[in-house]
């Protein structure tokens, strides 16, 4: 169905801007977006508009993100004038890519660019939080550090550094031709032993 989202004047611009059905009719909106949500599989953004005095303040970005959050798992499509460089930069920043063009689409003969955004993969943690009723922004928030991570901080222990050599090496016969049995080994001297992981 149709969705209308507005950022009302007198409030801070937020990425989770949503329609306020009970808002005072006399309030002035900084901007609005009109979108179709088709079966939770596609979002079509039909129009995005902001007051000229409120441009370059994140209003349009908040509106487009709000429209995308109407169906987070759906792909999104929109059309844009080829000469609208500011809008194109915004859409590309939000993950849209040009997939086609309609030549001389507008009444003044200007081309129309077709743009699509493929829905990003949703992690199990994010999906669980969405099902629990959290907003898309809250669901995408990184997990808080565990007590162990807080205690460790940003310092890594030597044994946690990536190794340039394998941790285990295969036993071979010694110089006399006898089998080296230390640490265990099979009949052909092909057992494994662990290297010292920490080198001073």
C-alpha cells in the first residue's frame, strides 16, 4: 500500500523518522517521501521532497531510510533525473545503483535514471531483534561488549595474533633413522606435535 513519511518542523532530524498520524495539521514539514510497499518484497520510492532551506541537513536521507525501513528485507526501486547530482549522490550513498535509463522521459526532454537497491542480508541477531519488536535501527545496533571484552580492552594477547606458521607440525625421523616418538606418533613417524605458539 501507499506510505507517507514526514519529518515535522520543530523536531530533530532522525534516521528513524516515521509518519505521525496524530500530528497537528498546522505543523510545517521539513520534507516528505511517498512510497509503495508491494507485498513486502519491493519498495517503490515515488517522490522525495524537502524544503529548500532544510537541504543538506540529513532530512532527505532520513526520509529515504524511513521508506526503506517499511520493508527492510525488500528490494527498493526509484527514478531520478539525470541532472540531479545531489540526489544521485544521496541514493548511491544509501546503496542504490543505476540499472537502466529512460531517454527523454521528462517533458523537458531530460533522461530518467532507474536505480535499484538490493536488500542487505540480515544477520540472525538482527532478525531476532526485529521479531522481538525492536526498530530497524535498534536491531542493527552492534552488540554491547562482553565482560571479557571490557576487561581485555583493545590489547591482544600474543597467542591471539595471526600465525604465519601452522600450529602443528608433522614428526619426522631423526638423523639416525629412528622414529622420534616424543608426543606420540604412528608407525611411519607421521605423528603431529604442537609448535610453541608464543615466541619471545
